[in-house]
């Protein structure tokens, strides 16, 4: 076993000896095929884990079903096309607009995870954190390596554009990110401000127009509406707590299992 492990390490194909213990031998071809299939599956899982780790997605519970009932889709993109990530191959962009708490970040994260599953490299950034890091690096003469690192990913998620106004240098750094990735990456941007108000954030009409021009080109714009889902969930939980602490008897909790 040690010799097998050593040879596998030299060949960089994983520990086939350990995988062989999971396969029932029927004939030589079947045995070898199933071992190699397990090795391939193991490699794909490891690659996916690495892609997800490098993306640095926010801590969001993705187990709940995502509801699309409050999203208005453009004619250029249906819900099914979105979930199939048909925007990826042509390097098209997605722009999510809507009030806080309407699911923009969660949808961007869900799509980013699906892109990782397809083998795409993804980076998730709160926009203000990214530009602040770039400004600090710029002041030390180290911005280029960071810009190069951002440029290498297939999908760049820029979350929460518009929550905090940018300084002139920060706006220039974000423009550099958008300019270098233009038509080389797919951008997914989320914002509570429509494009017409982005000059309030960037403070420079010409720079704002140039940035919007690059983001809007080959882009699908999705509009999110309605009250905050987080607020709705908090209120529902509060109502549930109020009911459970009332003097009226409560029904026992029953777990419903689908047939």
C-alpha cells in the first residue's frame, strides 16, 4: 500500500490504493474503471472546494428555497436561462437593483456557487471593501498585483454598490477594476441605487458615465421589489414567539414529511 501511495503521489493522481478498498472486484476492466472514476470524482470535489474557498462568499444560509416572485426579468434573460448560467460563456453581465433585503446578495451568491460547480473561478467582494483595499495598496505602490488577481477570475461579484459614497481615489480604483475586466469577465453587480443615481456615489459625472457604459454593455438588468425579506422573517419570528408565550394553549409541533 505504501508503494502504491508513493507512485500515485509521483503521478499526482490521488491515492488509488485507498480508493481500491471502496470498489468490489468483478473483472480487471471494471475494477480499474471504477477506481479511476472515484479518483476523478475526488479531484472534481477538491477543485470545487478550492474554487468556493477562493471566492470568499458571505456567510448566507443557502439551504432555503430561493423565491423569484419579486424579481422582474428583462426580455433578454429568463429565470431558467439565469439558473443555467447562460450569461457566462458570452461574458455577459448581471445588474441587480432593488431595496435592501430583497435577495440581491443571496441570488448573486447562489449564482456564484453554481458557477464554481461548473468549474468557473469566482470572486465575491463587498465593493467598499475591495476599493478600500485597492486604495491602501495604491498608496504603497502595490495596487497592480491586486488588480491582476481580480482580473484572473471568470465571474466578479461586486456587492452593495451605492451604500457608501466613494472618495475620488476609490472611484478611480473601481473604474480600473471594471475597465480591465470589460468583455473579459462576467460582472454581477448589486445596488440599491439605479444607474441614474450612481453619480451621487462616485461624485464624478464623466467617470460614472464611463463605468456605467462598460457595465451596461452586454448586461441583463433585474429589478427587485417589495419589503425586506429579512424584516419579514424577523417579524414572523416575533409573532411566533408572542404566540408561544401567550396564555392560550399551543398545538404540539408536528414535523411534516413529504411522501
